[in-house]
């Protein structure tokens, strides 16, 4: 139902305007003074505000300001005397929708009110569409209001500003592809090409053709020349998801391309120079794959110039509600059926561990919104979540793809193991039973600690001498 506010201090005019709007099917909420409306702090709850202009009292000039300050502002329609038309036009330039002159004609008032409501609806749709386009194309930051996610996004923006290869680590369903697109869209190649490849979905014998292209007749079935993804993304960004699934022969060729900045199509010997920003991601433990001989250690060094570990959803429960509301909004637009969260549902969602992370949350809301009979999404509409409560799954689901620290590793122990392993950080991480990302964090921490200890020591004067 449309919510309409009417602000008018003259009793006779207020009664007349209320009657016009009521006969047109509206149910206006009446304020006798602009101060009452401004003090109520209720501008955001209205779709349309019809107000006298100029208004008596100190609050008159603040009505439009109060409305325009809202994130989802109501439309504002002015009712003005003929002598104040110039001032009303200036108010329109400042954000009011339109004005009607006194004496007010009922038909004109209703017509302009209807036009104001339609303009507001279009404006909201455009904002929603703009937000959806930005989200789908990675132009808006991923949703995350928690401190841990804001810290992660700050590091992602720093990584985006460079041209270095980025390795994104994180559990399945966490949105690594969204992070990759965000990095691309906030970096210097934002207006260049962006291509993606899911390495887990490509047959082993087609890897090199997909990445580097082939000449005609390079292999049976190669009936025409084909440009690979590196060539197509030249000057832009290439995102390789599930890099841990890439076959060893393709890994060797990828390493050569990263080091040389050139590709060779299958069936050709001539190198082709390429300038591609590479972003890779995986939910697998690359340290374990290296130990098992399934992933090249030298390639790991080249890909992990910048390593970002996406925090799982259970580590940032503050983000569950904004994500859930976004997914519900998408479902409402997609299915054209009004859906809202019933009391208690959001509390249930916040208390769940979400082993499938953001993907599980999205699909759970999609499922519930489709099956809801009365438009309210209740806890019982999420059977898959209720069957796996947070307390039951915490032990199994709390383990990430990278191994946790079994006990605190002191800086002394860290340096000792590094010396024993000849400075090789991958082998040191395996010896300590931690991930390489954790090893880097411990190294950073030990460096900071040494700097703090050095700064705390008394400084000797270079010119001092003993008596």
C-alpha cells in the first residue's frame, strides 16, 4: 500500500486536500506542522510527501532536506501560492518532484501525485538495476559489512592496484569468482577484457588448446585456427578457477607463459607476445598437492605473488543478514512474487554454520522463496539448514581447506625450521603443519615484533664517550 504524508498547517486547506486524496483512494497521514514531520524522523517510511510551500515555522525549509537525505527518499510534491512559484521552481531544482498552485484543483493534485509515485518507482527500479549490473559484472564490492570482510576487501584493493598475479584461496562456495572480478574491476585494467576458465571443467587433452590456441591440423579435429584464452585476453585479465585441478603438462606450459610473457599455439613454433594479468583460485590445499607431486612448486611460487584467503561465512556471521536480504531481493525480482522473512528466520540463519558458504545461503533462500505459500519465509522453510545445525557441524565444517595451526608457533621455532629447510618456505610450512598463507602471516608478525623490540631499546649517542 502506498504511504502518503500530507503536511498542511491551515485547517480548511488540510481538510480539503485530505478529502481530495481520500476520494482518489489514498490514505494520507496528516501532519499539522512541518516541525512535527521533521521531528518524527519518518521520511523513509513514506512513498510520497505532499507539503505546503513555503511553510511557516523553522522546520519548513528542512522537509525537502530531510526527505532527500534518506537512502530511499520519498517523492516530494509542493503545494504553493502563485506568488511563490519562483521559489517552488528552485525547490524542484533541489530535488522536489513538482508543485501545484493554490487554489488546488483535485484532479491536478491526484494526477501529479500519481506521476510522482510512478517517477519514484522508476527511480528505485533503476537503482536496483544499476546495483544488479554492478554486482554481476564485479563493479560493486562484494557484500560484507563485518570487520574481517572489510579488512579482506582493503587487501584485495591493494592487490588490484598492482599488475602481479593473485592467488585466491578459500572454501567452496565462498565466491572466489566474485572476488576475482572485483579485483579486475578496481584495477588499472578495469576497462580491458576479462575472461574466465574453470580448470576443473576442461578435459586434460584440451587444456593447452583452450589456453594457448591451436593451428589448423594441430591435432585430429582441429579443422580451423583458434585463438586461446591468453591471446583473447591480451591487454586484460584472465581468471583461472580451480587451478589445483590443472594437469601437470598444462602447468609446465602455464609456467613458461608466466615467465616469458609469450605463448605458442599448438602446432606452431612462433611465439606470440601477450600481456595478461593472471588471477587464479582454488579451494584445494596446494601445499598438499605439491607434496604429492600433483602441483608444480615453481608454478606455485609464480602464482602466489599476492595470496588472498577469503574468510568463510561462519567466520563473519554479521554478513549473513545483508547477504540473505540481497538474495531474497533477487528472488523476488526473478519470480515476481513478494517474499519477506518471518520473525525468527533471520536469527535461525545467523546461528547456522553454512558449510557451503555463500552458495548454500543463496540456494537455501531460492528454495524457500519458491515453496513459500503465503509470502513469509519461516525457519521451517529451510529444512536442509535445520537438519544440520551449527553445533552438530562445527567440528567437521570448521576445518578449512588449508590446515589449521595445531599449536602456537613461536618466532624462534619458525626461524629454526626455516634454517633447517634451507629457507624453503613451502617445505617449512609442511614441517610446521601449517599452510603457506599462515606461514607468511607468522613471518610478518615476527618482523613486526622485532621492529617493536628494536624501537624500544635505548638509542646510544654516536658522540658519547666514557670518562
